[in-house]
C-alpha cells in the first residue's frame, strides 16, 4: 500500500505556481520522498526527490517539512503541458520498487 | 533511442491466448521493473530484476504471469491463458541504481493489452 496521502485533484491557472501537497506521516529515516508525474497515455516521468533538505531542479522545487511528515511539490510557473497526474512516493533506494498511490490530478487552466 | 522502449504498444488478445510483452531498458541500467496499470489507477508493482536475477516477484497476480531477463538487458513479461481482468497497460522501468544506490527510474510508454 502507498504510504502517502494526496488530494485527488487540483486546478491551477496557467502561469501561476502550482503547489501540490503530500502527507507521509509514517516515513522512515532512510526513506526518500520522490515525485513522478504521468501525462495522459505516457509512462510516469521522474520530477525530483529529496531526503530532508529542500531540493530544486529545472522542473520543480521540493519542500520537505522539518519533521519530514509532509512535503510540497512546487511548479513555479505552470503551463498547460503540466496537466498530469502527480504521484508522491516514499522509497528507500534506487533498487526498491516505486509504490504508487492514486496521485493528484492537476489541471492547468488557461 | 536513449529511453526505455516497449513493444508492442498495443496488443489485442482473445481470452485464453498467451502473450509476450518486450522491454528494452536503457543500456547499462542494472535495475528493471514491471508494473501493471488499470484504467484510472496508479501503476502497481509486478516484479523486479537486478541484472538477470529476479529479486522480487511478489506483485505477480498469479502463476499465469512470468517474467525473465536472461542476459541482464532485454526483459519479457509473459501472460499465459489471458483473462479479461488482465486488460491493462503494462509499464517497464529501468534505473541505473543497484543495491543501496539511489537513482531515478525511467519508464517506457507501456503496452496496452486488451483481452476480448
């Protein structure tokens, strides 16, 4: 079973920041927080991951609370192409399976 | 190409038929995963290979499902005597990471299997 809880859906206006929350209150000390997204009819795509520090890359920022029980994925300037299902996953390492929940369906609206 | 390649993209099988789905991972990737995704659901883990060794097959739903990766690169997922509930998208992913190494997984576009 997925160890994360996400809202089923969210809307965001094009050009605005999209903030996607995730609860992972039972996360273990050696588990990372991963974010993937799945655009319609494609395979999931890696976005970002982190352990306890905030992370940023060219796609997004990941903010992890100090107690590590929740996190937020930030897409700073959402575009229509960011419309997708976003999955928050906790995982020990690169050789362990990703356990997907139902994710958050983000709709970016013009 | 540089990504994970799956074939065929679409497969229609009659109930009771055997099917074989192919995955070409990214060259040099140690880990390979198979997932099953039903309509409207998130992907569900089926099985995991590290090189040619199948280290985890806990997600395979029945003994009709079989996966192999004999030379540690290309993998095949075989489903025997297909049933309607096998209809789903089958996703393959590979990652460079081996035990203890934390790396991202790259997914193929999947094979959509429809059993009629």
